[in-house]
């Protein structure tokens, strides 16, 4: 997209402090705000909004209040590509880890008792390509690890 990537490996325990460092880095690069994709969880929105504003950046949530199914359908139909990078094992089976987010993924998720966008933490993903990308984001999977009730792909820039 012509944007500089800021990649910062982290752990669950270090996320808050690492996130603050990333926000400070973004601010030093001259950006004025951060766009998020939160849809309906007020506590998650407040978590990020508080941290973003605390370093003097603007906070934007462009998907707020939309239907999660319509968000995922638009994402897929829009030609974006993403891979599932973490699974909350209480909510989803580990077979979802590493899956491409596409029409088959949506069909399978609708059979589960989960939010299809993972809004309740069921899964997280990495968007690596789409219409606004100049080229796909190169990444490599270096392994898999578990923390508490979650399983993660260890992803690095390729």
C-alpha cells in the first residue's frame, strides 16, 4: 500500500507495553491516527482507544456497528486475502489455524457457535493481500506455540 511496515513480535504478557512502543513509533513516523476494525465489543474498543489517544493519536473504528457476516462477506468478495494466525481453543478447533479466510472458511464458521469475524476472540488473522496492496505482504511461518487457551502461528516477515 506504500506504507512502512512496523513489525513487532510480542507475547500476551508483553502486548500492552509493546503496543505502546509501536504507537510511539507510528507517531514519530508522522502519522496522525490509527484505524481499527472493531465491530461491537465496547471493552475492546475502549482498550485500544484509550491507548491510542494517550500518545496523542486519533482513533478510528470504521466497521463499528456493522453486521459481522456482512463485513466478512465484503472482505472476501472485495478480493482481500488473510490467514488465521491464532485460535482460542475454547471456541474453535486447532484445524482452523493457518486456514485461508475465504468462502469455504465462512461456511465452516457458520456451523460453529462463534462470531464469523472472531469478534469474541475466537480467532485472529493476518491480511496479506488485497486490492489496495501494491504486492502481497511477504511472510513466513516459523512455528506454532500455545499460550494458556490459545494456539498461535509464529509469523515473521519474509
